[in-house]
């Protein structure tokens, strides 16, 4: 197998593993957060406005379809469904890492389908920070062009790199590459973790490099340590994945740290309902992204995906109604109770 | 079925569901509260005076029979028994929502029985805030007149409205309607939640509108999300009910928030013994209301109901004795220990 | 049955219930307390001096045999064994309530055996505060004389009075009776709870009345609510006992409150090892009393009782050694970690 | 059996018990500590430098092979394997107590093998503080010479002495002996607990006596109370061991207290992975020592031991990578979240 096909087939492996196994680990903290009920909401639930401004675009909902897939022919259908729903509901959507298609243009189809099916949607291209560093701004341009994206997400997955057989162990130069990109690139740059979260310190470094937004990618949802442990044939790597199962900053804790630094935020990692999205917004996020909860219905059928998105949107609207939030701005001002381990971690980090 | 009979038959459904299913969710917080024992109480338990002043009336006990039923012929017997016990023990009592009978006067019998059986009791009429807004002060007048009530409770059940098939999704204008009622109505107005609690902010809005008292209706007792989930034939509504099972402010937390705002308070939601009533009083409530714990014996027989009320009253008196409280005023000054999740939520909200 | 024999036979019932049933409830808090280990104790474990001054006497150990029994012929043997061990080890010992023998002098034998077997031991007479109030200082004198006691413990058991069929529900006048006794009585007066603990407020009242010492009798050990529930033939009283199973101030919490008020303290209620005694001393007690853990071996044989006391004493000495405490004074200065629910309750009460 | 052979055969017993039974008790606290993830580590995992300066030596890793064995012929092979790995990876290593060989030079072989197999490694001699006090500086000199050690660890095991049949119950004079040793001995002196931890107060005494370093030996790993309970044939000693199963200061808590006092620190007691070593360093330790996790593979084969050490080292490097630590100094500055019981204990002790 060539290098390219390794990357590509790994993409298919991931989808299958995610659908057939419990790939979540830990607790993102949403269970420790409660929105303060407003018994006199003084608003019309059916007129609630979930429109959200994000990086210059107006999305119909803060529900963001988080980066998941593409790069292997089998993933095309999944991306098609996700894109059709994004178009239909005017949701923001990220594609999975485009590395495979950048390495091997024959694989572009599983990405280009997204723009074909979602001509008006806000799309995020996706590139690993290692690939950015190694291939420079040119790959970022090609990634954006491939799907005619509005923005690019540069993802970081150091944990996965560290524990997977094919991992790149050298993270040097990533910050410099990021700074260059932010200075020279005509599109907004989102820096995105993929399951270990962003600390206050890292958020400052990212903002300092000039990024337009941060995607939390916190601990408590899909766990790459778990996925890599399942994939590992080498028992030593399986053991290593095991040892890092509880590594990372829970999404809620990370959100509170990043919020202090400022700038637009997508909260992903363990959001599992429209109520979790509402909590994320109240805690300071602009969008709430989901990957795993959309993956399973997306692999089933477009109808299943529509039903899932409908349910999430309904939960969000009910949560907004019950907190008296007509708009996302209202929701962002709702008071919360924070308890338990999440509270302890936040207090430690204050 | 006409609109009216839908409302009416729903009332009967509710009673049956409540008796045959576990319809409680969460934790009202009373387990996290401990009354400080007074080893030298210096009082006579048999002379303890549980009389309580509330909105100008003198009740023999702070145990309040919370609003439950009426509006369907099958509910008449339950209301009769509740009323007979209210009369016998001089307890305050609320009737269930009178909407069905206001829509269809033929159903008044299940409400008027209450005043017939309890000619001297302090009775609260009951009307939804939506009906108040839509039908104005006239319905409030008719509701009070129907049972010759001393006060009216305007109940709020936004969560239930949001997730039930027949729900009214528009809460606009409720506060204005409430303000008008409080200004023009000759009877005291109690604003009452039904399971999600009242926050400090909402309490200020309610007091600002001129209400005479607040009934907490906190989280942790009878759960309408759970009842609606059980009733739901549409799986999407069942799912929605499920998602909101943990929505609401626990009664104890709400009580502490509302107390800061001031005014008479009825604590309902998850009180399950006379000790819980004592805790509620020590935490700042004037009355402690119960619905579910009285419903089951009331559906059985008058004797069963009497026994239940006797047990609650005995527990209250023992708790007063052991805290050295001769009167309700003494009890309201008893020190408490507050721990656990309840404490964390209270600290968060301070 | 006459009044006297009721009191007497109840005493025998209690012993049997305590030996055949789990009669403990809740948590006294000792598991939440840890003594700070001293890795360099600089003392000789075999030379540790556990002598303790208490109300003018010098006891060989802070282990106090808490008031338990007497008043029924069957209890004589238990008291004999306890007394022989008290004499042998120079431990302080309390007898159970002497009411039965004061009511019916024929029953004195089960008490007088204690002084016969323990001619030199520090003995505490025992009288209920209700009996003190009703019969005055004369009964206190007779109680002390009966066993030639060094002090008298006036016990309070309001919870038990409130929930037992024969209970005295009127606690009025107790404080005045106590004040009179303290003023006029030639012996030291210890005020003693029996399972619900003493609050800071009550401790101030007791000290104000002139008592020489306080016996905590805290929550978390032998539970009279549980015992009365087991004894109750009337289901309503069983239910009432059930409702009050978690009533009371845990021993550790009570100890911290009473310590702030000052004066000698016996900590009883849920101490279950010599380590617990050491913790109680470090938290501010002068003696650590045990009832239930000594009752079972005492009902078995003198040897079993000796073995139990030896084990407790050994644990105490090891705990002293490992905290570098040569004397009780050293132990009383040992630092502790306090965590969990106990810590939360203490913080609430500060 | 002579005194010497008792000491010697006990050493073999310990190894067997440790391999065949669960000999750990409690929680060292590492689960309550989380390292703050650095999403942009800017370092090369394969170039991470785990070199650590300790008492003048440069070790290749902070992983320290904690004192375990020697003194019985059967232990020779275990020490040989540990030594070979120490030499190969340039790890610091402590031998077990040399008392048996000091008492009976025929047993020296199981110690001298260590220096034979590890000619360049940093080795710590090991002597009990009781033996130091009783035999003076001469035994310390012989212990160091026996293995040509770079330093000597004076271990303290008061808990074990207190509860084991052969235990020395007198700890008087230990501090003076330690002070003399520190003043006169040409080698660095490490004072080492063996499972109960060092408090702030004790750390001050140790530093005051002139010791060069402290080995925490905290609670939460191998438990001598548990081992002695398993060894005990006398049921009273078994019971005593049982009673002290939860005695001691958890390693993390102890580490925080000792760090406040200053000086080099080895953290041992319940470290179970390279991540735990990383946490210990971030919390203020210089080295992270392990006994039990290395004992089992060392008893199996050299290969098993190598694999275990490789896994630990890999975990440490990944943890360093994910916190952006190129060096141990970087790691020592990484921020941590501390929660749960550990946090409560630390707050209590502040
Ligand atoms: C199957 C799958 C593939 C993913 N691939 C990518 C990817 O290529 N690029 C990326 O930035 N994030 C990727 N993610 C991470 C998600 O975008 C998201 O940050 C993370 O899964 C946490 O969200 P969740 O708990 O809702 O799944 C992937 C997630 C899943 C489940
Ligand atoms: C069967 C049932 C019917 C109820 N109907 C009403 C109602 O019509 N109006 C109202 O204000 N509250 C109603 N409630 C709410 C109660 O008054 C009370 O606030 C709530 O149940 C919490 O108390 P609980 O936990 O003791 O049941 C009802 C409760 C029950 C159990
Ligand atoms: C069988 C039994 C009888 C008791 N009788 C008395 C009594 O007569 N007077 C008294 O002051 N306390 C009495 N107590 C209470 C004890 O003195 C003690 O305060 C209480 O049991 C808590 O200690 P423990 O948890 O170690 O049992 C009795 C306890 C027991 C177990
Ligand atoms: C089998 C065994 C023997 C030990 N012998 C000694 C010893 O002789 N001297 C010493 O200082 N510590 C000794 N220890 C204690 C360890 O050095 C270490 O402090 C303790 O076991 C805690 O680490 P762990 O939880 O990783 O085992 C021994 C530990 C084990 C498991």
C-alpha cells in the first residue's frame, strides 16, 4: 500500500470502529451544568430565533456538523447526507481531514460531494496542523478550493499522533506554520482540537498566532485513545492507548478557560443533545458541534439524520424557551449552576 | 372530542398515570438538609402550635394540600376526600386547574364539591397563566367564585406546555396579564410553578408584578416531563420528555433563591414527610405543600388519607420538638446543615 | 404490669435487640477524619502513657465504658463483667439509667454489683433528665449513693421519648432542673445525649446551667430510632422511627461544635476502634466512650470483653505512637485531615 | 532460627506475599490529579530529554527503582535483573534493607550482585532508622561499601514495626541518630517512608536534621499493614493490621506538604504508570519511584522487566509531549487540576 492509501483506508476504519464500538470516554462535564429555569419566559417557542453569526456568516442554528469524514470512496455517501442536511437547514459543516485527497486527488470525490450537495452552506475545510507545517499554505489553499469552503479548520491531534503506529511525533514548527497561515491566508482559520481540549495557555498562543476562532474539541466525547486502542494490533500500543484513556481537558472546563481568552468558540466533544448545545452557548460558546451523534444516523439514511437533527433542534428550542431566550444572545446570558468534578476543575484553574 | 373534553380527560389520565407509575424524577434536595438537633428543647411536644398565618388566614398546620385535580367526573371523589380532610384539620388546600370547568361548566361539580365539603377551609382557586392571559381577569373571577376561594394560584407549566402534544408554545404576554390581575383582582394572587422551580430572577419579576405569594413548585418531586413521556404516543415527544427529565431548579435551591427576594412562600415539589415540611420552614418557606404523597391515599379512601396526614403532622411535630420549636416562628429560626449537590448549587447562585 | 416493671423489662428488651439486630444508623464521621502520620515519632510505644485526668480522677485510658444497662435481673451479669474490666484496667464507667431501681429498689442489685466489682473505679451514676425534673435532686442523690459514684450523668433522649410508646413528650423545665442540680449537688454533673448529639447552642445552654462536662452522644452509632422501630408493635410508631432514622448531629460534627464552647468532653456515638478514640481526642474530646462495641463481648464472657478492650487499647497506643504522642496531651495536639460530608457540615456550622 | 535468619526469611516471605496477593490499599491520589493538556506542544516527542539531576548524579529518567529486596539467597535473581535494567537504562536504584546482610555477611551476595551488574548506576544503600540508631554510623558505612553506593536511604517503617510480631516499638533516639549521620557521613542521606507518607512537620524535622533528600513513601501503594495482616498467624495482630489499613498520608497529599518545605524529593507509593511519574514531577517531585509494579515482572524475567520499564518510559514521554515538556524542568512547571478527596485533604492542610 502506498502512503496515500494508508491514510485513506484509515478513514474508513475509523467510521466502522465508531459505529460498532463504544468509542466515548470520560465525561465532558455537561451533566455538571444546569441552566437556570425561567418560569416566566415571555417568549414564543415557535418564534425562537436560533440564527447565529459566525465568522461573517449567518447560520440558522448553532448546531455545527463537526468534521468527520471523507478521503475514502466509502465515506462519500456519509458526506453526501451530512451535506444535504446542512444545506436544507443552513447549518455550518466541517469536512474530515482532507489529507488523503491532497495526497491523492483521485479521492477528492468524497469531499467535493459536500459542496455539490450544499451549494449555500457554510463549509469548513480541514487540515492537520502537521500537514500544514509540512506542506505549507499551498495545501491549505487546495483544501479550501476543493470544497469552496468559507473557512479552514486546522486540527490538532497530538494524543492520537503520539499513540498511533503511523503517528508523527514531532510537533515542532506547528505554531510558526499557524502564524504564517493566519497572516497570509485569505480565509478565516479555526484551530481545532479533537478530543483533548484547549487550555487557557494554549488558547492564548492560538489567539496570539492570529487564528479567527477556536474549536474546543474537549475531552468527554469521542476518544481517539479508545479508537486507537481498538485499532492497535501491537499490544504495546493498545496498552499505551489504555493508559491515556482519561487524558484531556473536559469540554466544559476547556470552554471556561478559552472563554477567558476571548474570540469565537465552537464547542465540540461530548455534546449529546440540544440541551448540551444550549449549555455550551450559556457557558460562552458560539456554536456547538457534534460528530459521533450525527455519524450513526448519517451512516443509516438521510431520514435518520434528519430526524436526529430535528430532535436536537427541538431540544435546543425548548431549552431556549425555558430559559426565556428568544435569541442566541439571550441564551448566552443565561445563568448556570456548575457542580461536581467540573466545578472543582474550574476552581483549580481560576 | 371537543377541546373541552380533551382538557377534561387529560385530567383523569394524569391521576391514573401518577398512581400507577413512578412519576418522580431527580432530587429536591431535602436529603442534603439537616435540622440542627436541640437536645434540650424545653417544650411540650403535645402543646406544639403548628398554626400558621398565610395571606390573612390562620391555618392549623403548614401542611398545604397542593393543587391536584378536578375537571373530570372521576376526580370528584378525590377532591371530596381532600376537602373533608382540609376541613377537619383546617388545612389550606388548592384545587387543580379549573380550566376544564371554565371551558365547560358541566364539569364544575368536581370543583364545587370542595367548598361543599370544606365550608371553612382556606381554598385556592387554580388557573394556568396561559388561560389567564387568553381569557383575562374574568376567568380568574369565575374560578374563585366557583369554589368561593380565598385566593387564586396562577400556575405556570412551561416545561409541560413545551413537550406535550396539546401544549401552548407561546408564553408572551403572561407577565403583563399577571400584572393586570394583581392590580385589579380583589383576591390574593399566588404564582405557582409545577415542577421546575422559581429562580431569584423570576421571583423578582413575580414580586414586581404584584403577586402576594410564590409557590416554588420545584424540581425533585412529581415530574411532568416524566408524566408526559408516559402519556406520549408520538415517540419524538417521548424522547423530548426524556431529554428534559432533569430540567429544573431543585426545590431547596429555589427556596433559597426566592427567600432572598422576600414575600410569603409555599414550598412544593418533592416534600415527602413532615420532616421535609419542617426543613422547608427552617429554610424560609411559610407553608409546605404536597401533591403526590396525598394523591395515592386520597384515591384509596378517606381513612387512608387521614392516616397519611396524621403521620405527616406527627413527623412535623416531632421535628419541631427536637429542634425546640414551640411555634412556626421558632421553627423558621432553626439552624440547618446544607451539604452535597444542593450546597454546591446554592453556592453557585450566591 | 406496674409502671416499674415496664421500665425494667424494657431494659432487657434493649439488650436483646441490640445484640440480635443491626441497631446502628448513619455515619458518625470518623471515616472522614484522618490523623496526620508522624514518620519520626521519637517515642517508645511500650511507654506510652494513656492516663487521662477527668473531673478530678486519673483514669488509665481515655476509653470510657458508656452507660448501658442495669435495672433488670438479667442485666446483672453484664454489669458485673463491665465493672470487673473497669476495675482491672482503671477505666471510667457509666451505668445505665437507674430509674428502674429508683422506682423499685428490689432492682438495685444489678447496679450495686458494679461498685462491688469495681471498688476503685471512676463510676458515673445515670438518670434521665425527665426523672431529674420530676423527682428532683433526691433521686440524683439516691442514684449516686446506690453505686457510690464519683459523678452523675444526666441523660437526654428526646428523640426516643418522642417516638416510643411510653415516651414523655414534655421537656419543659428540664433546663431549670439541671441548673438547680448543678448548683446544689456535691458531685460533678455530666449532661449526656444518647444518639442525636449536642449542638453549639445546646452546649452553651448546658455550660450556662453549670454542668461540669458534656457527653456528646452523637449520631452515627447506636440508633434509638432504629431500636424503637424494631420494638414498635404499632405500625405508626414503626413508621415514625423510620422517618427519624437519619436525625441527629454526627459525633464528629457535634464534637467540633461543643469544643468551641469549652469544658471537658466525652465523645460517644459510633466510636468503633482505638483509632476512633484517638481521633476523638485529637478533635478535642477528653474521653472516648463506647457502648455497643462492648455490649456484645460483655454478653458473651469476661474473656471476650477483656479481649475487646485489649484490642481497643492496642489500637489507641499504635495510633498514639504513629502520631508521636507520648501522652494524651500530645495526642490532643495532633493535626487532622477532615473531608467529605463531615467537612461540609462543619463548614456550614462555622 | 537465629535472629539473622528471621530477618532474612522475612524478606523472602514479603516477595512471595507481594506477588500472590493484593497488597495495595487505599488511594495515593494520582487519579485526582490531571495534567493540563497542551494542544500545541511545540516539541519533538522522540527528542524529549528525561535526564534528571539527583544528588549530583545525572540519571536518564526520573523513574527510580525503589528499594525492595536482598538479604535472602532467593532474592538474588530479582536484584540481578533490577540491576541489569538500571545499568542498561541508567536508572537510579535502591536496594532493600541491608540489615540481614549486616547481621550475617554470608547474605551479602544478594546485594553485591547489584553493583556487579550495574557498575555505573546510581545506587542507594538502605538501612532502617532503628538499625542506624542501634548500630550507628558504622553500619551505614558498611551498607554503602557493600554495594559501593552513591547514597544511603534511611527507611522508616513505624507502622510496620508497630503491628508486626518482631517489631521494634521504640522510636526514641532516631532523630538524633539521623542528625549525627547527616553531619558525619560522607554520602548523601535520603530519609524514606515506606507507605505512610511524610507530613510537613516531619519534613521540617528531617530537613532540620540535615538530610539531603526525602523519599515520600506515601499511602496508597504497597501496604505493609496489609502484608503484615497476611503474614500474621496471631489473629490479634491480623486484626491490628486490619485496623490500620487506611493509615497514612496519601502520596500526592504528602508530596504537596513536603514540597512546601523544600529539598529534593523522590515520590514513591502508588505510582503505577509513566503518567503518574509525570504527575509527581509536576507536583514537585524530582524522581518517581516504583516498587510493586516492577517486582512482578522482575520475578518473571529480565525481558518482562524491560518491557515494563519501556512501557513506563513511553507513557512518561507521551505525557511530557502532551504537556509540551521537552525537559524535566518544563514538566515541573506544568499546571495541574487537583480534585476530590485529595483536594480536600490538601485544603485542610494548607
Ligand atoms: C469518525 C470521526 C472522524 C473524525 N475525523 C476528524 C477529522 O478528520 N478532523 C477533525 O478535525 N476532527 C475529526 N473528528 C473529531 C470531531 O470533529 C470532534 O471534534 C470530536 O469527535 C468530538 O466530538 P463528538 O464527541 O461529538 O464526537 C472526527 C470524529 C469522528 C467521530
Ligand atoms: C396529579 C397531579 C395533578 C396536578 N395538577 C396541578 C394543577 O392542575 N395545577 C397546579 O398548579 N399544579 C398541579 N399539580 C402540581 C402540584 O400542585 C405540585 O406543585 C407538584 O406536584 C409538586 O409537588 P409533589 O412533588 O408533592 O407532587 C399537580 C400534581 C399532581 C401530582
Ligand atoms: C443497650 C444500650 C443501652 C443504653 N442505655 C443507656 C442509658 O440507660 N443511659 C444513657 O445515658 N445512655 C444509654 N445508652 C447510650 C450509650 O451510653 C451511648 O451514648 C450510645 O449508645 C452511643 O454509643 P455507641 O454508638 O458506642 O453505642 C445505651 C446504649 C446501649 C447500646
Ligand atoms: C517487596 C517489597 C519490599 C520492600 N522493601 C523495602 C526495604 O527493604 N526498604 C525500603 O526502604 N523500602 C522497601 N519497600 C518499600 C518501597 O521502596 C516503596 O516505598 C513502597 O513499596 C511504595 O511503593 P509502591 O507502591 O510502588 O510499591 C519495599 C516494597 C516492596 C513491595
